[in-house]
C-alpha cells in the first residue's frame, strides 16, 4: 500500500478551497466590469483563481509522492491560540504595549529557543514598532497604555 504526502494534499486542498471561496465571493458581491474597464471585483476574483491553481499545483504531485502526516504539536498550537486570545482581551483594557508584550511572551512559549531576556527584548522591540507604525505613521487612535482610573495619569 502506497502512502501519500498528506501534508501537501491537505495544504493544497486548503489553498483550493480558500481560492475558490474568494473568487466566488468577489464574483457574486462585487461588480466585475469588463477587461478594459475593470471593476473592484476583477482583481480579487483573479487572485482567488490563481490561489486555487497554486493549490492544484501543490496537491496533485503530492498524490504520487510518499509521505506521512506528522504528529501535531499541541503545545505550540495552544501557545499561539492563547497569545492571540490574550491580545484580544487586553488591547482595549490595558493598551497596545501591554497587549503586545503579553502576546509575545505567550507566543514564545511555543518554542524553546528563546530565553526570557531575548523574549523581553523582542516584546519591547515589537511594542515600539507597533506604536511607531500604528500611532505615529498611520495616525490610528490606539492608546499605547490605558491606565486604571485609580492611577493618576501624567
């Protein structure tokens, strides 16, 4: 019995499904226009079909290639999901910087390569970049810190 490369088959199928969904959604909900006067739905529809085509290019050769499905790493999955949840729960109550620090420190638990000092430096750098990009560069009204009402603001 021949085993197949299920990792690429699943990945290719996911690309096909996402591409077809995006293309059909764009075609049904946005005006396509004509080739000479393209509407806002033409580009997303084309990208969806290109993505689906790339999914076919990934999945079809995997049907003829041996491989096996790897065991999932539940620790990494849990760390990434928890870090995203922490960010979502703290961005409005604590501000951008504490939310990114919690996100980074929780996401680092997915891998054993970074030590705490390196993770703290990474979270500080990401926080600084986020403030510079979103607050200064884009002018978005995101508060870097949200102080509780019992702490005086300076």
